[in-house]
């Protein structure tokens, strides 16, 4: 999984670097936030999202690329060891309709999250590290509204599928399907640092 993290990081830096070089061709991009919380029952223990993100629109601004990342650490007091949770997200926004300050975007996306915990081991006083894994696929319609020229807020609704693989030995992977909608408490935003909308 560390290798996957490195690949995503290199891709994100490549997108940012190429975006700066292509700004004159009407490409644009910037920093932003998207929520990956879709409230599937088997994702009730999912505690990490990918809030640090970039959105990059290709030349012509009809198709783009979203990349996001999140990480957290916690010291398990009982085991006296640190745990790490991390999440990566990627999506491909397609602009399907535009007005002066509003874009309607169709967006397929995928999120992968890994969460570590310590559970009591087979011998008294010992602990075993387990890793829960969540893979989420979404198809959503997003409304992006520009407050000023290069700053937008967005909300979305759609369908999602969450695959949850518990870290405990013998636990079975479950897959849930759900519809979802993001309300005002989880509105995303983008600040376009190069190029225009």
C-alpha cells in the first residue's frame, strides 16, 4: 500500500506541474476538498477521508482529474503503539452543462482507505495489529457554484458501492450499495490557483 501512496503522490505532483505549464492553453486547476462519506452501513467504521485535494481541468475544460489524500495517526493506549489511517481518492469530472457561475458535473470516482487498530492477541497481554480496508466506487452529479471568479463551492448526490474488508482473521468482506447526497455540512470547495473557470 505504501507503493500505491507513492504512485498517487507522484501523479498528483505531475498534474500540478503540468497544469502550471499549460495554463496558457486554458487548462486550470487548484486546491480543494471533497467528502467521501456516503453513509453505507458497512462503512460505519470508516473514520478517514481524503480532504487535501486538487482538481485539474484539461485544456477545453470539459474533462478533469480529481486527486485527494488524507492521513491520521493515533496512539493506542492499551497496546502502547501508534496506528496510521490513510485514504486516497481519484475522480474524473465531466462538465455536462454550464451557465455563467454554475457547472453541472458528472463524476465517477474511487476511494481507498486503510485503517489500523490493535486487538487483544492470543496470549494474555499481547496485541495484534489489524488493518481494515475500504474501497468505495461512486457515480455522482455535482453542482459547482462560483462565489467569485476562481472560488467555488459544490455539493453532489449519486450512487455508491462500498467494499469493506475487515482486518480480523476469518472476517468476511462485505459489499454495500447506497444512494447518497451531500448536504450543507459537507459542501466541497475549490480555489483555482492557475487558469480561470
